[in-house]
């Protein structure tokens, strides 16, 4: 094992989440402010599974600017509380993957916020694409809880 730190690869502005933010690909947006954007995961591991991302280009935890990370974390907390209220959840799981070794698949930083119900296991990652009508209804529920 080398002691030399590896360089994080460059941010690619053509990643799918950058396209979602630019409106080039549709998504179920639940929250937006000047620094942060949040939308439903299309293959939710539980109802209400949301991805919170910075508007600034950042590949993952290794290259994001501290202020952007702080803004994303604050919104992740808001979404976590709203998810519990909107989905009658008992808890919430937050996950963030950085680089392929971790399981990261989309290279724009995102925090997964997943409402959890006692005794209900997570579905496997990226397994089943949810019905669009279900996602639309879940987005409305979450947006209502976020503005309550
Ligand atoms: P990660 O392994 O953390 O990079 O996870 C990427 C996540 O993005 C997975 O949970 C996917 O289900 C989700 N995903 C991929 N494409 C889309 C999309 N077009 N809209 C919403 N979520 C997506």
C-alpha cells in the first residue's frame, strides 16, 4: 500500500445528476435553494428515499467545498425529519458513497436519505425502478412535510 494520497478524478459535468439539475432529464424534485437540490431516488430502497446534492460541481466527499458540504448536510437533516413525518417512519438511514471502492455509481456528491420503518429491511441498491405515479405521490407528500 502506498502512502501517497490518490488524486480524486475530475468532476464530469455530463453526469446524470448534473443533467437532472439542468432540467435535461426529468426527476421528482422535493427541495431546492441557492446551494442545494433534492429529488427522489428512482430506485428507492424504501418509500421516500431522497438524494440531496450540492448545486456546485463536486464528485463526492473528497472534493466538495466545506460550505457546500455544510449546506447539503443541513438539507439532509430537513429531509430526514420530513421523511419521518411524511412516511410514518420510525427512523432514517443516511448514506454517502465516494469513489468506486465504496459503491458510488453517480459521480456528483449525493447523500441518500432513507426513511426506515421498524423491522423493514432496505431493498437492494438500484434494484427496482419505482412506478412513476407512486414517485409523484411520494414527492408531493415529502414536499408538503418540508414546507409544514
Ligand atoms: P450511488 O451508488 O450512491 O452513486 O447511488 C446512485 C443512486 O442514484 C442509486 O440509488 C440510483 O437508484 C439513483 N439513480 C440513478 N439514476 C437516477 C435517476 N435518473 N433519477 C433518480 N435517481 C437515480
